[in-house]
C-alpha cells in the first residue's frame, strides 16, 4: 500500500476538512421547516430559507417601505401595530416574521403582538437589507 506524504497528502486533507466545514454550515439551513415557536430571532439566511407559510411584517416607516420591501410583505409602521395588526393579520396561528432596518423596532412590535395573542413572531436580525441580500425577492 502506497503511503501519501508531502504536499499531495496535505492538499487531500485540506479538501476533506474544507468539505466538512462547508457541510457543517449548510446543514442547519437545509431543514424543511424551522420550529418558529421556539425561535425568538431568525438570521436573515434562516428567514430567507423558510419553506412554510409565514407572513413577513415590515414595521419600518412608510418612507422606508416605499423605497423597497420584501415581496408580499404586510406593512404596518411600528407605532401603529397595536391598533392595526388584528385587522391586517387576523389569523393568529400563521407565523409572522417581523423585520425593520436592524431589528430594534421589530423587537418592540413582537412584544406588542404577543400581548395581543400572537404566539409565533420571530424577529429577523439584520433587517430588510440582509433579507434581500440572502435571497428574498424585493418588491
């Protein structure tokens, strides 16, 4: 049996290690469905890869909304959510994924929605630009 030594051997090891690292980072995002009930926050990559029915709720200002949004998102400015969410999203069983610019306003909205009986409302860390950068369509 021939024993590998030197540079060819090191390259083979590096390729194997590289493949394992890539696999370790991609496996968590290939799951068919995240258990959103156990998630308080989602990474932009997780939010973009959701394969279940969710509503994206944009809580940015109207001006920010007009400059671009996730395709199909519902818009309710963060300071109007308590008054308008029940009318615009009456089904409290569908997961609502909230986003703003960075996550601050969305976190505030989640608290208000949970007080109104919405149970599955994770926040997207990184906000709108990160969602678009991770593959969600812009509208």
